[in-house]
């Protein structure tokens, strides 16, 4: 899981900050360490600012390069705005080093803002928190001062008025937030209304922070001194906002979402489907307006878990830094196309990138292509449209069918301050009736009329990073969209050893164990036993009975009849580098829990036990792909030994003839130290569930096949 608070000591972050010229003011991200800046306006036009940037001792080796970048940026980006500058160095006691940049101009506050927002980086606002702001100047009795500040609630941050010393002014009412862009994660203008109590000079103090992290000290302090506070009342970005072009509304072709075709469960949560979690950990976007990238990555990470690939930490920074749509820490939109077929210049292909390849820095760093790409999506689509909120049934069907979906919401002060419970405060007015933040919906609860929302503000917010939000609140679900992933066929690695269920010609097998995918039928490789004399119905083509095999045309079916004990056993020599036993299984049952069981043994050691009963209530479209992937550690002491590998199902008696439980197996394998993490067999495709007919039993099929 990403930890935003740790990246400030990363040299990658330093390079990104310098490249973006964010060293100018402590109003903007100033790199590892703490900056302190002072801006003073004399008269109505002259101003002066001192910005101190402290770098950690670990960066001493890079100091010469840092200084060169600073000097080059000052010369090329600041001087053209007729701003004088000077750069001085001071060595700190702890071996850290501080560079102080002195800037001076005589064209008033507008010149100051041009340097901040134009010369530096127009996509980075005054929002690299936490930040302390002190505004020193004279106020008049009864004077109204609407102080405009750049703010980005989609990151969880906002400005708060904390104090006035002496107390010559106070805040009137709540702040007003005015959206400037229709991008998700875009900054907006926050207006704090102040009123003077009596004439005199005062120090007005503000802090830019997240409400759940009030104990975090400011990383920067900004001091602005003016003859009158009103002269510095507008510190918002003067540049036109970046808007979402109509072209971004189009999506890759996908299936339409239908409603009402099948009943859905009243409650469903992808974090717990039959005891398994198919949602990646909560991450932290920090103060970068990159929620759109986290909203893009979240559904794909869930798809990789659902489809059996496993947990993968995908890179949001790749999308922030390498997209060609102009999106950044200043906002963006769904970027699934880059995970499907949109190739960036310099990259060798499209597709996702792993976090380990392009770590998150929370900045507008350079792309530095090419990167190695991990997995590609097949396609993506909107549940409804890009500019509306679909019906609850449509969103539920999308979640049930395709996994967690990305969606937008409007974030206001109530949303930022959420701690627990059901959130029902409608704050869409804070977004001008629109949306400003990207999230992921992982489930629902009809009994409370809520969505289960996954955020990207870390686990300290809300219910460990999640929220239960009332439907129709704050435009939740706006632009909801889903992704589709199908694993590509894979070839087996040299160190994979596949265990057979049956082979037609056991003598021809040259592997440690044979018949890796059950495709050779019952040839004696496995000893098959059935207490109900159903040995001929253990290795079968499940599709003949309206059930999907995991791969190929055959699988092993244990159980499937009441009061039956079924086993398949094969003696194997455990490879010398064996680390795990892997297989795909499917538990299907219409009986209650605690009656029937499945088990896996290696020798006399029980490796895994299963309760053969239905999963918790969930949507039937499907709750998960029917086949689940299991990996079990093999004790090192077993290596090189000859042991019996046993799969066993024991089903409960049922005099009524109504209830039955089954334990299905396919693609059993042993993973060695040099093997890949995948357990997929050659040419395998992940199939969705075909309904298992309740009450239909092996004995019924045996009678039918014998013409009885």
C-alpha cells in the first residue's frame, strides 16, 4: 500500500519538485524538509519574499545538481517576469542544508501570483498541505474581506481560519467553494469571509489540512505582510482552468448494463465473498488531485484478484505523469484507455504499470518512458453515461457482474469530516451541482439504501478508508463505469509440475505426476474411491451437466451425493524446490454449513479443510467466478519424499433427498522456487459460473445414463 507521507525523502520526489519549479514559494510543494516563506508588500506595489528550502543530509551527494536546477529555473522562469532574485546557502546543525531564495518585485500582488501560478506550474495550486498561512496587515472596523484561496477538497484538504492576534477580525459563516473545472480532482476557489472588529494591524492565521489529521504539523509556513489585508484578499489561481473535453466521454466498447433480469441480494460486499477479499488495500493520494488515477486503478486491481491473477499494486503515477490528455495533480478523468489500447509516445505498448516500476510521488513528474507493462484490460464502459447518475439497479448489476466500479461524487466539508456511520448529507451544491472526486464502489446494502465506498485518502479517514453513503447523496454514482479483464493464455514455466486426476496412458507420462488438467480421463493415475459406487462420475466433463470446467473438457467432482465419501489419491515425489501446492476449486452446495466437508492431505498431514456449504448471500451475476484459486505452503521437510496426495469430500446424509454438496477440482499443480506466481495451465481461460441445479445428484445422472 502506498504511504504518501514517506515519499518526501525520495530523490525521485526531489527531481519532480525541481522540474516543476515548486521551490519558488512555500505556497507550493518545496521538496523534502520544511520551508518558511515571507512575502511583504510595501506601499501598494513593491513586494519581497524569502523562501527557505531545507534538504535532508541524505541528499548532500545531489546538492550540486539541485543548485544547478535552482539557478537555471530562476534565470529562465522568474527573471522574465521582471522579478529580482538571490540564492544563498546555510548548513544546518544536523548536516542538512538550506537554500534561501529571495525574490523581489514592484508590480504588486498580480506579479506575485504570476510567478506562483504561471512561471512555476499552472497545474499545481496552493495546495501542498499541510500548510500554515499568516496574513499580516491592517483591518478596518466593520470591513468585510472575502479572502480567496486555492483549495482542493478532492484531496481531503481545505483551509481553516484558526486565529487572529490581536483579535481584530473574525470569520463570518461557512466557507464558500466555487468549482472552476469539471475534472475530477481539480482545485477550486475557497472563499473565507472575514469581518474586521476594530481598526488596527493584526495577524490572521489559517491552516490547510485534513480534518482527521489535525495532529500533523504544517510542513510549510507562509507569511504575507501587506499594508492592508484587503490587498492580499485574492490568492486564487488566475489562470483559466483545464476542462474536460467531449472526447473523453467516449469509452471502449463494452456490454450494456441491464436491470431487473435477475434478483440481486439485499447486501453484497466484494471485500467478503465467501470469506475472500477481492478488493485491493486502501491507498493515499496525498494532496495531489489524482483521485481520477486512483479511481481508474482500483477496479482493475479488483479484477485481477477476481480473475485469479492475484493482488497487484498498480501505478497511479504512470497515469498522472504519462497521460497525453493534460491530466495531472490538477485533475483528470477516467484513464482506462491507457490500460486497454492507448499507447503513450515512448512506450512500447499500452497497459498497466506496476507500482514498483513507477512509484507514486504525488507530483507532476516527468514520464521518462518506456516502462515495462503488466496487464491489459479488454475493455471498459459507462454503466449509464459519462454525465449522469445511473439507477441503483444498474450500478448494482455492474458491481455484481464486473466487480467494483469507479464513480464520481461531490466532496464537501461533511464528506471530508466523515468518521463512521451512514453519510447522508447532500453536498452537491459545493460542486455547483456537479462532482469533483473519484471513488470506487465495492458493494451495497439495500436495508440502509447505501453504497459501500472505497476512498483514496488513507485508512485514517472514515471507516478504515471506507464510507457507507446514502444513495442519491452528493451525486454519488455520477459517471459510474466498469472494466473487463480476461487473463491471456499462458505457457507453463519449466519448474511447474502438474498433478493429474486421471490419465489414459499412465506409462507415457514423463512428469513427476501426470495428467495436469484431467484431460486424459480415468487411466489409473489416481486411485478413485466412492462409498456410493460412483467412481465413474468423479472425472467428468462438467459442462455436460451445466457446470463449467475450469479449463479444458474435464475436472474432478468429489461429493455430489448424500452420505458419500469420495477420494482421489496419487503417490507423488515432492520436488526438491517445492514451495506450494496450488489448485482451482469450486464449492457448490444447497445444504446448511457444518454438515459436509472437503479436505486436502499430503501424506497424513491435513493441508486444508473446507466447509461444503453455500457462500454468504450475494448477487447471482455472479458473486465470484465459480472457480477459486488456492495456494498452500508445502513444508520444506516434505521435499524429496514420496507421499500420497489426497483430495477428499465427505457429504452429510439427507433422508429427504433434497440437499447435496460438491467439491470440484481442476488444474492441480506444485509451485517451485523458480516458478511464476500464476497457477494457470496452458491455454486456460477464466470462465464465469454456470448455475448448479439444486438437488440434482450423481445418482440421478447415473440412473439416467444406464437407462433406468
